[in-house]
C-alpha cells in the first residue's frame, strides 16, 4: 500500500490571496496528521507564491510524520533545506511564469547542477527524491546520482482526456515504475491526482509514496463550506 503524503501548498495559496494569517498550513498539517497522513509535503517556490520560509521552519518543529520539502536546485533554497533539515527533499523544476509544475526535472540535461544539490543534501543526511517524467533516461540518470527515490510526474496521465490518451500515459507510468524498481530506487508518484483518477495509480506494483495536494484542498473547501456558512449564520443571526 502506498503511503500518502499530503501536499498543503494550496492552503497557503488561499492565505497568500490576502497576505493574512489564515488559513495556516501548519494547522492543516496537524489535521492531515490526525486524519492519518503518512507525510506532509510543501513546495517552497523561489517566488514564494504559496508556502513561506516561516511555514517550513514551523512545520519542521510540529510535523511528526515525514516532512517532504519540494524545491528547485537553487542555492538559496538549498541553504534553507540544509538549515531546516526536512526528512526528505524532492528536487523539482521551476519556472516563474508557470501555473504549476509543468514537467519533470531534466536530470540528463542538468546533471552537474542537480548533482551539486543532491550531494549537499545527502551529505547532510537528508533523503533525496527527484521529480521526473516517466522516462527511462531520466530514471537511469537519477540512479547514477545515488538518490533514494524518484517521484514520477503523473500530470500527463491526469490531464489526458480520451481513453486512448489515458491508456498511453498510464502505460508509460507502469513501464517507468518497473524501470525504477529494477534500479532499486524507491518509487513515488504525484501531481494532478484526484479522487477520480488515483486508484489505477495507487494500484501500480511497488509504488511506496503518493503526494497529493490540490485535489484534497479543493475537496476540503467544499466539504467544509456548509458548516462554515452555518457557523457564520449563527453568529450574525444571534449577535448578542
Ligand atoms: C512539484 C509538484 O508536483 C507539486 O508540489 C506542485 O508543484 C505543487 O505546487 P504548485 O501547484 O505550485 O506547482
Ligand atoms: N509532487 C506532487 C504533489 O506534491 C502534489 O501535486 P498536486 O496534487 O497538488 O497536483
């Protein structure tokens, strides 16, 4: 059974829409833990559009399950990771103008830069995972860097619309999963997984960690909406 890492980035997205203090992703992490999450994932983007430095530092103090920090290979962020020491760092590509992480890290094309970051993290005793497309060349390049795991980007599968496209992208994940396991790398997967598309991915043999965020936060907003309105209505209808 894969472990569930809950990505709480988009709790912070709602907070940053007003640059206020709520909702606090630290509280969301505690609730996720109480609900049985095996891990908490946050992506400290260089542009700080959602998760902030303070969140990562407080989460390091409060999270009792695995804390997974997603990060670019940038020196500034690597410095924060080395200071905060999450249990795991997942290296991801970043583009300022993207809405979300569009593709996997190009480990083949950026070997030296990725290696420099990986080496520093491994030396500090932090587990390292590389967020890559389901591509055998990227898997092999990841293995050569001595990382613990790869996280296969499930976005193309999640975005596929026709049955043929879904099948093709799913088969690519299944093949890449087998290639990953053959190389004795831990197999993680994530991005764009939802309540509708997760079951086939969770069923892939050997997947040990799924990181899921946007869909959980989206559902939380809706399943909590009625109660939130009721509670506000009680306050305004009976202010005394
Ligand atoms: C790397 C990844 O797949 C997710 O963490 C995703 O990056 C969430 O953050 P964004 O939606 O800001 O990309
Ligand atoms: N690495 C994937 C992740 O952490 C969550 O991605 P998403 O579910 O928010 O698309």
